[in-house]
């Protein structure tokens, strides 16, 4: 693995693994989300909103979310570098650690979740995209439905038909 300009570059996409999260992953997921939200989303959201988002992802709250959702984690370079979850037909909480972004990990996590959802018989997925992630999801063929004003960070409701 090489590192340049703050980005990690995997020798190949097989250098990381995606698997269902366990309680033992909760602290790593919490840390990943805290860092990612503070570094990646701060250009699009106020400091108050950033803190509100982060407060929704304490280790304890991550464990509670695991009881309601199917949560997946991605490990690479001996650390948790990404996570995504699904509840019903809604994709939730896609985060990729800064320094590992723009390396295909987010796309791989979304594709993994889409296959998981299709395997459960779902015909479509919905998500609420942060302002920051809107272009990412559009590149993965998610279509914006409407803008949602929210106290914990405005989002774009999006949808994709699964094939």
C-alpha cells in the first residue's frame, strides 16, 4: 500500500473485506463516523449540526442501531475504513474514513448493500443523502426525490430501482 497526499491507495480492491458488523465493531464504527462527519461534512453543515449528527452515533447508539438494522463494516489496512446499514428498504449511514475516500470503498459498500437488499427481495432502495454525498449517490444512479429540511442536517431523499 502506498500513501500520497493524505490518501491511502490499496494495491487492489481485494485488500479489504466487508462483513456483517458485530458488537465488537461498535467502537470502531463510532470512531469512524465521528472522524468522517467532522472532516468530510463540515463544509456543508454548521458546527451545531455536526455535533448533533455525531451525538447520534455514540458507541451505545451504534449498538442500538445494530439491533434494528443490518450493519456492515469494511476493514482494510488493519482498521475499520467504512460502514453502511439497511433498515427495511432504506440505506443508512454510509461512511468512509477520510484518507480512504475516493478509493472505491463507498461504491463497494453500496453495491454490497444493494445485492443484500435484492437477495431479500427488495425492488428498490431509498436513502437520505447528505448535501456532501449527493453527487456520489447520483453517480451510482440514485435519483433525487425531494430536499428534506431537518434539524439534524438537511438531506436529499433519493431512490434507486434494483435490477
